[in-house]
C-alpha cells in the first residue's frame, strides 16, 4: 500500500515536471521570437544604441504593460520607425501596430523579460553641465517625488529617466507639452509650473547620468 502511494506520488511529480517543461518550452519559443522582434529596434536586451529609440531593458513590468496599453489604444504618438536590421530591415512600423499585435498575456511576459534586464545607460551622449545643474534644481523641486534619484528607480513605475537617450526624452516632453500624450493629473499639476527653458535643462540633467 505504502509502496503504491509512493509510486503514484512520483508518477504525479513526473507528470507535473513534464507539464512544466512543455509549458516552459512553448512560451520560451514564442516569447523568444517576440523579444527578437523588439531587439531589432531596441537593441539587445532593450539596451538601445539609437538615440531615437528608448532604452527599455530594466523598466518595471507595470510601467511597460501600461506603455504598451497606451500604444495599443493609440493614446500616445506612434512615430514610424524603420527596422535597422532583421528580416523586416527597411520596413517601417509603429509602436501602436506592434502593441496591437501582441496579446495581453504575451505583453505581461515581455514586460517580465525586460524587467529582469539591466537598464544600460546611454553612452557617448554629450550634455551641458551648466544646463544639467539647472535641470537638477527643477527636478528636485517638481519631479523627484515620482521620479526618485533622477528618475533611476524602476520601482517608481514611472519609467526610467536617468541615462535615457536625450533625443527620446526631448520628444517625450514635447508630446506631453503638445497635449498629445496623456499624463496623470498629479504630474500635470507640477508640469504646468515648468518654464520654456526648464525643458532643455531637464533633458540635460537626465542625460548627465552615465
Ligand atoms: C520598428 C522599430 C521598433 C520595434 C520593432 C519595437 N519598438 Fe518599441 N519603440 C520604438 C520607437 C521608435 C519608440 C519611441 C516611440 C515614441 O516616441 O513614443 C518605441 C517605444 C517603446 C516603448 C515606450 C518607452 C517609454 O519610455 O515609454 C516601449 C515600452 C516599447 N517601445 C516596447 C517595445 C516592445 C516590447 C517591442 C517588441 C514587442 C518593441 N517595442 C518593438 C521602436 C520599435
Ligand atoms: C505624481 C507623480 C509624478 C510627478 C510629480 C511627475 N511625474 Fe513624470 N511620470 C509619472 C508617471 C506615473 C509616468 C508614466 C506614465 C505616463 O506616461 O504618464 C511619468 C512619465 C514621465 C515621462 C515619460 C518617460 C518615458 O519613458 O517616456 C517623463 C519625461 C516625465 N514623466 C517627466 C516628468 C517631469 C519633468 C516632472 C516634473 C516636472 C514629472 N515627470 C513629474 C509620474 C510623475
């Protein structure tokens, strides 16, 4: 009797193991392919080397899921971008189309994948130290509450600003200012207090993180 129980238990364990293996294999294949698609534009592990394409490795999963949802719903601008490499090289795509093609479950898996990668700060990105210092003062006054430590903490779930490509951040700020991208009410309240010259100062401050 005891012997039989152990046999059943070990067969069940084997079954669970096999099940687990099969499941892992299936999703690894699919997600691996999706990730490859992202990496053609965003760089290996989301460490973009192109200033127009944001670094996404190291973003928190909740931020990433939110961003994909915003693109899916076309609530933020979707500039066309040409695949620099891969099978679609030379073809153009937008983040809205890309996000729309991915299921909710796969989006979650993608978000977990990129959240486990490091955020590799942009290199060879010159900044003006005087402007950066001005930006720091503005940031500490109005933005630090939700973008702590220069906006370097993924756990804030407010993206990562420190070390992001300045071209991308400049565009993001332009989109917010033009009302083309939604922001949460509490950010808007602080954002409204910015002067025209504060924007470039902030861009240089975030770009000063190496
Ligand atoms: C054809 C090139 C291309 C591909 C492929 C691509 N992206 Fe993007 N992605 C971009 C560009 C360009 C932007 C910046 C668009 C903007 O200004 O909003 C962007 C922005 C993003 C953002 C917003 C970043 C932020 O800071 O808010 C996320 C998240 C993102 N992409 C995730 C992905 C994921 C996940 C994949 C793969 C499923 C992917 N992208 C595939 C070009 C691409
Ligand atoms: C009350 C919290 C809060 C405050 C204050 C705040 N932000 Fe944000 N910020 C967020 C959240 C949440 C997001 C991500 C969601 C979104 O797109 O709105 C974000 C997104 C951003 C982004 C886009 C990042 C990306 O990857 O595309 C930029 C740039 C930004 N904030 C700059 C600022 C600046 C500059 C200030 C100060 C004037 C500021 N924020 C103040 C919460 C805040």
